[in-house]
């Protein structure tokens, strides 16, 4: 009996990559079924024998590092303890169930082939997949590829290797260091400063081993600008007229900073009056074609020339890669491997309407071998893999693709050659000159015209010729301050100083923008905010190492040694954490030095905000501080109460919470579909019921890397049995989208609606009604709350002009017909046995539906 055909599980990093790989290997003859991510199945050959393939994917990292639950409460955990805390790995996206999906698909499979991106992060994900699937080392293979073209995919399958554990451990080390250092400093800073100042305008005062030195570069340039003192200088410019052309000559001394000395030279030249031609030289010079394109250079060009921020540029590049238009966009190499198929890549571009003719000419006359770049041992430079047009990609992606194509074609084009002519003059013992140039061969500048040289013609001169000075100018100027750092300049500084990697540089720049530490202004210039400046100046006062690149550069070097298998990752982590533990302890002791800078720049909580509502403890008015993070401050009790991060906050009818006597607020989200909900400031910041945090969806303090302030318990989650604003009183029925409850929006008139207290599902009710309210009655069929609707007299759907109607929105035929879903699935409407009778205003008519609700999600969920 023949042995069964082995099954091979293949896992890619994204669903689109999995689809491309499966399409190539199956020749588009595959069966696709749904799962957490799609699974493509087909027959083929593996290691020379028949096999059955299953190709699926993850969606990035399967796991992320975090602290155990006991360290999640900011108020109960000393940040210093985090340095020695154990770290755990949780599913990055629990709702996607990727781990379960991989485990299920691995059942019955003989081999595992990993098609993750070929960088350290991809290697780390390889071992996450191995952990989920349980495959043994001998049955696990790694495919290494730089694009998803047919040629590269087939070549990768024919040259499988083993996953690299050292590179994976390097990522683990970096993740643990960044988590512990970043969270410890961030929690301490945020708690200390947000408890004292009201106009910081940042939800979290974060620190990061890469993020903060990145900010340091921007602030250092700002300080250079602010402390700059302009200095006057003078320069001599004689003018001559030759063959009808007026020419300004350049002084060999450039400029002088002493007016008296400059005037002395002016007098010498003026008294002489005649220039003598002392030297004429002509030399052919070369402007070299570019080396291969790596990630850092792509990001710099995208920012300076295309107007894309690094984050957006990488998103566009990754999309082009997953669609098969370019090779892998994360690479440090600028050198092509000896076996690279330049002719094949060029041939793919011959039909392009923009540069096809130029490429055809290169293939006909012979293309050049690219200049010798740097081989970092990762991927070839970023290269176009197939031709595309603008309508295929969209405007932004096309601009990036166009540059990548032109850069690649430029690397195999001839150099630009030009003749440079220089004429030197002498007068009064001083030397001057003029230069001209003539382009002989445009070379690569034909395809990269923004780098082209322009001809500059100068008249003919004869050595020894004497020419009269037509005009002599003593130019006065002033030195100018440097400009703010551009994104492109910042990327160069980060690369030079070893801050981040080609993959993480965009993330660090994006972080300092999102934290409101810098703002991107015209020309992609990065201007530090008062908060960013004060933070860096504070670090410089206490411990400059915290914002200098030296430590991070050292860490990156150690991580590289881990990736090469030269050091143990535990030793590196232990050493770095020990260093930062000492620095953190010193930082805490000296925090008052930084606080003095904050005090000079920002307003205290007492001086911030506007009076809004009464405190339930002292019955004095509290101030509402609207800048991030939004909060209330009681000056008498010296307490801070955090509010939702988004939405407009107002006093709610001067009602009070029955639990703590704090006045209620109403939070209204913007837009016609925005929901509103009441909340008690004290309950929101300090949920009073045991176990409520599980219902809030995220714990009060959030995950280790996120501040939880602004994520609390509104009235729509409160299980108080008698409060008229609680979930028990205002909840109507279960949300059809999630495990939440649809709650009546109390201020949505006349566009009455129910809002889910857990997701963005909305249900619009009878529009234009005078009043809609919940009752204490329950539907006998589905257990939902009965609502009472007071219709408008002019638009009432009830018979005889009646306006008052009671019923269940699921079972009552009239009310159900008036329901409109927004941001959610439709309710399952079952036929009802009867129709609710209307009653005149003041009457007690009610409607009851007789149909049985079959969907269990329709029943009301008791708390």
C-alpha cells in the first residue's frame, strides 16, 4: 500500500503574500477557503516528491511582549519594579485567533515552510508560528525571497534553509529592553507631570530608548537656532564685460569678517583697475550614477522630494511589494549580488509608456554595471519587479513606484560627463576666478532629470589678456541660522548614529509627532513643541545620556552581535537593564530639576481649565481641563478625575450620581452619527463594582504600553439597579455586532438612537418623535426592554392620530419597521402575530409582537 501523500503547511506574513505564493506554486489552480486568514490548497511537489499544500498567513506578529496582570495597575506598581519584572507574550490580536488558526491548520501536516519577511522581525515571527503549530526543527523550513515574482518564489522553494534562532532572539532582546525602559520612564513621567500641570496637551509623557534621542536631534537644532547670533561678513565681487557678457568674478578668499581688512583689499583692487588672465584650464569631470536604493535613502527622497512622511512612504512601499510591483522594501544594502538579473528586470519595463523607449535603448546599446555599493547581507536594493501605470496604483503609490523605477534604471545607465572650464585672474595681488561647464553625456540624468547639470557658458579668454574692471562691489551679508531639521535630515542623523533600523525609523519619527513633541510644518520641517523642548532640556539637566544617541547605538550593536550568535541575549538584556535601572533611580531623585523647567513653561492644574461641575466629596466646583488628556481637577481635594479622550464634555442636567454625589456629565461624540453617554467623573476614574473592568473591555490602566486614563466606566456600563441613567435602566437589547448592549442615547432627539456601549453600532429609532424612553417592563418573547414612544402629532403612524405607543423594537411590527441600522448588521426581523394598538396621548396602549426571536444575540444580557 502506497504511503499517504504528505501535507505541507506554508505560512506567509500577510494574506496578500500568501495568495501570491499560492497562485505561483499552484499555477492559479487552487481551492481557497475562509479561516482567520484565507487558506489556499493545491497539489504539487515538495523536496522532489508529491505533496498537498496548504498556504495561509499571519497578520504580522502573532505575539507581543507585555507585563503580567499584577503590573498593569499604574497606581499599585512602583515603576522601578518593572525593570526586574517578568515579561510574558500575549496574542497581538486576540480577536483574530491566529494562534488557534495555525494550530488547527497544522493538524495532519508533515512539514512547515515559513514564508515570513526576510529580516529579523520576520525571523522572530517564524518562531512564533513554530510555537503555535508545534512542529519539530527537522520538519521546519525557511524560504528566503526578496519579491513575490514567479522566479523568486520558485527559487526560494528550491533553496529552503532552516530558520535563524539567533536573529529571532535579537528581536526578543530589543522588545524586552524597550518595554521595560519605555514603560518605567513613561509611567513615572506621566503620573508626575499630569498630576501637576494642565496644559501639557499630550495624553502620555512617553520615553523611549529610540524615540527620545530622535526628539533630541530636533531639539538640539532648535536650540542652535535660538542661540544663534548673526555675524556680518564682506566679500569682493569685481565685474568685467567680455564679448558683450557681464561676468561676476569670485574671490579666492570667499568672505571676510573684518570690514577694515575688506576695505583695504577693495582699495588695492580699485587702484589697480586691470585684471590679468593668469590661468585657463579645461577638465572632463564625471557625475557618478547612483548606487542601489536602500530603505533609508528611499525614505529621505520620499520626504524631501515627494512630500510623504516616512510612515506613509513605508506603507506605500509595502503595498507595492505585496502587489508584486517592487522587491522587498526593507533593506540596508546598496550593492546588487553578482547573480542579479539586470536584463530581466529592465526587459519588464520596455513597454512602460513613460520610460520604455529609454530602457529599450539601454538594452540595445548595453547597460552599465551598477557602482559598488554596500552589501549588508540582507536583501538586494529596492527594485521594480514588473511594469505598472498610474491608473493601476493610484497617485501616491505611483509617485513612489515611479521614483523606484527611475532610480533603478539610473543605476545601470552611463555616468553623466561634462567639461569644466575655469579661468583665473589676478589684480592688485588678489586672485579671482569664473567657471563654466558643458555637458558632454547626459547619462543617467536623462532618466533622473532632477539631478541634471545645466550648461553654463563663459566667453573665450587668452592667457595674459588684460581686462578692465567695469564695476567693483563690496558685498555685505550676514551669517544665517540653520533651519529646522527636515525629516530627510533627521533620517540621516538617525542612520549615522545607529538610532533604529530601516524598519523602525519611520515608527520613531511618527511617535514624536503623535506625542505632540514635534510638529511637521511646510517643507516637512520638524519643529519641536514646548513640551518636546522642555523634556529634552530636562533630560540634559539630569542625565544627558537619556536623550543622546550613544546608549542606543551601543544597544543596537549588542543586538547585532546577538543576531550573529556571538553573545547570549540574556547577558545583553541583563546588562542594559542594570544600566537603565541605575539611571532611572537617579532620574527619580532629580526629577525636581526637570519640574522646575515644566513649572516655568506650563500652567499648574489650579490655574488651568474652566469651572464645570461639583465635586461629590467637598461639594465645591471642579475645573474642566480640555487639553490632552481631558480631566477634571478639584482644587479643594487636590484630586484629578480623567474623562474620555474624545468628545465634547458638558454638565448633564445637574443630575448627581446616587453612589458618590458627583454631578453627572454628558460626553457627545462629533458628527451626525456620534453617540452620547452620561458619566460620573468619580465612577469613570474609579469603577465601583467588582469585575466591571472586564466589561470595560480594557482594564482601567490599559496595557503596559498604553495609558488607561480616559478608558473607564460610563453610566452605560454601570450595573446600578435603580439609577435612572445606568445600564439596567437605559439598556434596551443586545448588540447584534458584539457582546455589548444597545443603550438609549438620552440627548439624541429628534434623531433618536440606540448606541452600543462596547462598539460603534448604532440603531436609529422613530425619527422626529417628541420623546422616547425606556420602561421597567420586559418583552415576553425576547426579554428586551419595552420602550415608550411619544410620536409627533403631524407624523404619527398610529391610527386615529394617537401618539403614545409601547413595544419591543425587535418583536413589535410597528417599531421594528421604523428601525434603521448604522455601522452594524440588520436586526433579524421575525413575523409577529399581532400589531400594537396605538393610544391617544395620555392613554396606555402598548404593542406586543408574537414572533419568536431565534437569534440568541437578540436577547437582553443581564449584567
